[in-house]
C-alpha cells in the first residue's frame, strides 16, 4: 500500500507472525530518500525488500509503544542501519524496555529526516506512554486509534481515563483531513481520513468521560477486535 504527498512517500507493510498482524510503515523524503520506520516487528525480508526497492536510507525507528508486536525488529534495524530508536520518555520510564540506540521524546517534539519533520504526540491510554507521530497530514497512531475503535486499556500501565483524554486531544488538534495509519487493521485499510473515522468510531463520539470509561472497560466485549 503506497500513499504520498508532495514530499513524502508512505509504504504500509502488512507483516505477520502466527496470529499477529501488524502494519509497519516506511516513510521517506522523496528528494533525499532519508526515511523512518514505524513499529518494525515481523517479516524483515518484506521490509528490507521495500527499503531496497525504494532506496531508503533509514535514519530513525519510531516506536508507538513498547508491546513486543511493535518493537520486535527494532534491535535488528539498529544493526543493519545506523538508525536511532525513539520512544516516549513516559513509556520508557514505566516499562524500561531493553532496546539499542534508544532516545526519548516528550509531547510535541520534532524529529527530522531529510527535509521532513515528524511531530510527536504523546497519547497515553493503551499503555503508559503510547504515542502518535504526525508527518505532514498523516498520523501514525499504533494502538491508540483504529478506524473501528481504540486500543484496549487493560494491559499493564493502560488507563481508560488517559485514553479518553488522548482521544479528545486528537479530536481537538487534528485537521479532519488527516489520514490515519494504525498499527493494526481490522478490515478497513490504513489511510482513511479522520473525517470518516469521526462518523463511524463510537470511541470518538462519546464526549462524556464517565460513559467512555464504562464503555471502554465493559466486560462483555467478545474480543479486543470487537469494538462495539
Ligand atoms: Fe499494543
């Protein structure tokens, strides 16, 4: 899956291992070919083929959170490229993930590659320091937001109050034309505009914090992919 605008190309790579299905994203600057990897976890041959075909120079690895289905290939890419690895300070302080070349960011910091700028948005809730990355009009959001719902808040460090605040922050600050690239797809292809998601995603429609928390933490959810 390829998306692009005037200065970047986005390659969405669907990677699997067993029952895990994760999207890894390669985003690169068209003119310098300097790029980043978001959440590399499975099938390095697939990711390597795309890097090779597009002649991408990997400068940074951006991790939305510490869950192993999002970070599994981070160390591997620190050996095969000279990339530095970024995770939020909140996430790092809470879980202390053991990763090479690690650098920490806080909310609203900038990470450069070529002539492009990635802005960090710390959105806790799924985990203590889950984060999103905004590049131009594209948001890479890990397990915080999916077209169909939002991430579960029951794993260690997860918090539905924080998730509510994070969803509200995204709603308030993002332009409706921003395209959403989550860490997993549950049927809808990555790249949908926020405007569409606002219409169909119930977690984006509940504006009362208590109602949101009750709904997010309900115990009759069949599995974490059943958002309704
Ligand atoms: Fe996760």
